[in-house]
C-alpha cells in the first residue's frame, strides 16, 4: 500500500533516488503521506460519476504510529532527564564544555536532530558568529557528503543543491527579474575545510559548465575541517544513510488508518441506515424517516432498514490493536499500557516493561551520543584553539584542552524511586567502607539522580561539611581521636 500511495506523489528525475526515498519517509514522519491523493475518504464518486477506489482516497483517521515510535525513542535519548553529562579529566575543559552545551542549547538541537534524522540521516552544522558557537540540525534531503578515501570517517566536503522558484530567490535578495519569477533555478552551496562557498543560482534549463561563485555570500572560515557532523541514524543502510527507525511499520500504519476510517464510515451509516421498500408498498406522498412516521405497505409489500451490526466495528478495533502491537514489536516501540499498571513501579521494573524501546534508544545513543555529540564537542574544542569563544553574555569560555579525552556519562533510563536510591546509597556505602570505591566515583555514580553538575565543587562542599562536623564534635572522654568518615559514605 505504501508503494501505491507513493506512486501518486510526483517524482523529479533530476534528483537522485536517495532524495526521493528520504522525501517519502519524511512525509510519513510529518503526516503528509496522503497529500498526493486527490479525494477525501467520504468521496465515493468522481465528478464524472465513476466509483473512486479506497486506495485513491485520503483516510479520515490518521494514527501516526511512526511519529509516536520516534518521539518515544528520542525522549529517552536527549530529553532533560536523559541528557548525558560531559566528563573529562581536565576540570577547566569539562566546565567550559558544560557552559557551551548550555549556551548553545545543545539538548534541544540534538532532540530535533534525532527526530529529523530518524528517516536515515541528519547533519549537525557548527557556525562561529562573533566568537559564539551556534549549532543547527539540517535535513540531508538535498545534501551530498564526500569523504576522505584514506580516512572514511572524515568529511572532505558537503554539497547542498536543490531547485527553487525565481520568486523565492528575488525575496532573498537575488537580482532576479520579475519575468523570471516563474522560472525554476538551481541553488548550490558547498562546505569544505576552508570555506562555505555560495554560487549564483542558474536556470534549470541552462546548466553551465561551472556555476559562478557568489563572492558576497561566500564565507571563509579556515578551520581546517568541515564544520559539520554527518549522522547515520541506525546500523544498516549504506555509507551515506543509516536505517530508518520506522520504515518497517509504515504498511501497518497505513492499514490502521484505512481500517479505522472504514469503521468510522460504518458508524455514520448506522446512525442513518438505508431504507429498503419492496413494491407494492404504499400510496403517494413524501416519505420522511423517523420514529413518528409510519410506513404503510400492502400484504405483498415490505419495508426495512438495511443496518449493520455493532460487532463489525469492534472487530475492526481489535484488528487495528493487533496491527499496532505487531508494528511496535517490529520497530521496538513502547508496548506498555497505562491501564495495566496498577501501582508505582521501580525504575528497574519500568526498564523491563519497556525493554524493546530501551534497546532502540540504546542503539540511537551510539549514533547521536557517542558518535555525533562527542564529535561535535571535539569540534568545539578545535574551534577554541583558533578563536576566543564567548557565551551569550560576552564572558570568555575556556580554556579547552585538545589532548584531554572526552566521554559521556548517561543517566538511568528511568528516574529511580526512593527505594532505588536507598539501595544505591547502601551499595556505595558498603563499597566505600571496603575500600573498593573512591568518594569521587561514588559522587559521579549518583550525580545524574541528584542533578549534580559540578562534581569537584560537590566534593569540596562534602569535605568542608566533614571538617565542620569534626570541629563541632567534642573529643571522646577516653582521649582517642575521632575516626574519619568512611570513603564513599
């Protein structure tokens, strides 16, 4: 069915097949898949009186299962309660990166990127404007990467090229004559290790051998690397795009939409069923259906309502519920039901119930976290070596070390309950007293649960509180020295 509906959407042969595929998947994600169908679901006949097949109608009910799966997995990835902490042995670098993460609103950008990239890939674009860093997520629909053949994970350039009407170019300030506003132009922009190169748009019908460079809009950055991170969504796909998060569930989603639309159509029919009269039936007059109007027929006539049973609608709902379960099982979505949770559950119990969704989010952590986010952080460090960075208030950010290793510390999948915290505290206290765990490692372990952003500062406050307690505590009467607090307690 997905192929049938896709055939109603015009394809542009000037673009590569990859662009067509990403466009269709993006339409599914954004709920625009049926925009290419002309007729509404209630239209049974065309203007010429011909019957309109159901596959040519837009469904009246839209259940965007793909969007639900993507939103759930992305929420477990980069929402406020699941965003990772940046860890680095160099304290100054760690604090500077924490400042940049907040200043650039990186969590919101990564949320948008993971949502946008669920179709296969996305680009994170780093810009330096007035010594401030800005991060933007770009769809890869019209982007083409070029990698270093001797270092396949290093970008050499990224090209953006798509069609745009002349009127849109004129609104952007390009010198397009009013007579060319309906003309279609090619727009091109290239990013490489030295510059962001813009080109003068040219008509699609007159492709030049080499487009003219737009020297006014071209920006030379001389960073020595392409300021972009190309993110492949999931393992699979090819060297450019990863596997789509929801592609295997699209046919089930379409089936649910049409089945529920048909069920709704049946319920509307049940509210006003068709009246069947068998001749000879009655005398003249106007027939008005209703409880207060009698239909008079003779002994050979008959009149009845053509009704449908309510069990048909229930069967459709059960079928759609089964389709939903199968689709969620296939893509790894959240299959739990709030109606089946009778009491508050522990964080571990919630993990077990949503194991499939966690497995999906765990794979996304590799692509967007350990891959894209760390690459972006290293890129910020490299930019800081060439330009003095400032935050939104104009305060300097840094210094940042190029040699210090970076890592991410992820929080629990679900917020721990009071009993979970108590169990963690007991475990850390036991390990600390046994000498198997340092106090710093213990604080790092509980930092996400207690919103501890600056671990060295927290350790300093703990030491200060311990000294204040020792001063306030009276000396034992037997002359012995009070014991020091246990490590990790």
